[in-house]
């Protein structure tokens, strides 16, 4: 069970960072209080994680399965440290990028080939998703503007509708966050035998579902304790949003993520939301976009998988050679990596 501490740590880091993708714009625009957003996110993350999450946990390993518990622990720990560091900088990053960087690093350490056919579409999607979200937010903005022009609504009534709309879209987004990220948080442990299938109160719980419960709890704690800073960066520091544009940004993000979900390609909710926020900023005039903040965010995107890979490689050295743990059960044909020097 001690090996799962890195999964809990990664779940905490993900919750602290990715809650901004769900309610960041609503909190920054003061349409929804942070406490309300945190409670709603926690409830729906747990529901989505426990009900839908096991599907993602069982599908993890597209880039090559990690074949030892200590190796999985090390990969998850490296990703968690990377996401936590980015969160301390108040930067929205992708946990998917971090875990991919760790997985690739483990593959290199183990001397195993990279499944490029599966990696390349994921990398392309990382670039395409924010661009599509920007386009979607622009289209949705003009669509809503057209409707409001022909349907007279009192501003107080409109604000009430928008507040409920933000809560509804945020709840759905939290469900998706929990359902889609369990693989990132605990997927590397699935099949390790760390849990046995069991029945609790007459309900069957597979290893994947038990892992999902653990991951969902870790994410929830991260949301409650440490997500406020990134929410403000995404929802307020990059582009100042009002209630209408906040709703448009979240709705655009949800739409694009849903499309990629049907295509079976994992994308970053952080990158998607930033793209949507930028689309809104372009409509209101490019001078509303804070380029310095945008530059920091993009730099964080580029650095995340690289940092995670380097941290994972160093951690694998240490765990294998210092703590003498079996981080790889079966090596590939590439030269083995070791800290030991020849004499």
C-alpha cells in the first residue's frame, strides 16, 4: 500500500491544478464563490471517478505498460512532483503531459521502444485542442450575441441564468475531470495486483474501481486545499472575464473535450480552457490578452513533459541503485541504464 502514496500525491497535484479548468473562469469573474466551486467539483469528481474512471484505468499503458509496482510508483511520483511545482507557480499544466513524460522516461530506462503511432496523435491533439477551443469560443460568442439581440432579457435575469449555467457546465466538467483522469493518476498501478477484486455492500469492486476511488479522493483533496491560485491565473490574470464570457469559455472547453473524447484521443483540459479564454480575449480585442502571462503558460506546457521525464529518469536511478528496488522486471534490447561504473 505504501507504493500508492505517489498516486495519492499525483491525484492531489492534479486536483490542485486542474480544478481551474472547471470553475476558474466562474470564480475569477465572481459568479461562483470558491467554496461553492470546490464542493461541487469534489462531489462530481468522485462520482465521475468511481463510475467512469475504471474505464480509463483499464486502458492505460498505450505507450507501454510499466511492469513493476516500484516502477509505477516512481513514474507517478515524478509526474506528481512536476505538476506540484507548476501549481506552486500558479501555472495551468497537463497531468497527461506529465505522466506521458514519465512513461517515456521509464521506457527509455527499460530499453523498450516507444509506440510512436500512439504518441504522435496525442502530441498533435495537445496543439490542436486549444486552437479549436479558441475557434469554438468565438463562434459561441457571436451565436449568443445574436440570440440576445433578438430576445430581450433583463440583466438581473440574465445574470441568474448565467450563474446557474456556470454551475451546470462546471458540474459536468468536474464529472468528466474525474472520469477521464483516473488513468493518469492510478492507471500505472492497474494489473499490479496491489488490490484484489472484492464486493462491498453487495457492489462488486474491481482492482481498477478500487484504484479509482483512491485517485478520486486524492484529486478532491487537491481541489479543496490548493486550487485557488491556478483558478485566478486561468480565469482572471490571462484575460479579465465577465459572467457571459466565463460561461462561453467553459462551454467551449467542454464541447472540444467531448469531440476528442469520441475520437478516443486524450487531450489536456488545461490547454483547452486556455485556448477558449484566448478566443474570448481576441473577440474583445487582442490588447486584453496579457502576453506575459500567456508566455509563462506556454512555457509551462513545453517544460512539463521534459521536466517529468528528467525527474523520472533520475528517480529511477535512485530507486534502483540506492534503494535496490526492481523498477523494471523485463528489460528491452537497448542498453541497460545504471549508476554503477566499471572498474
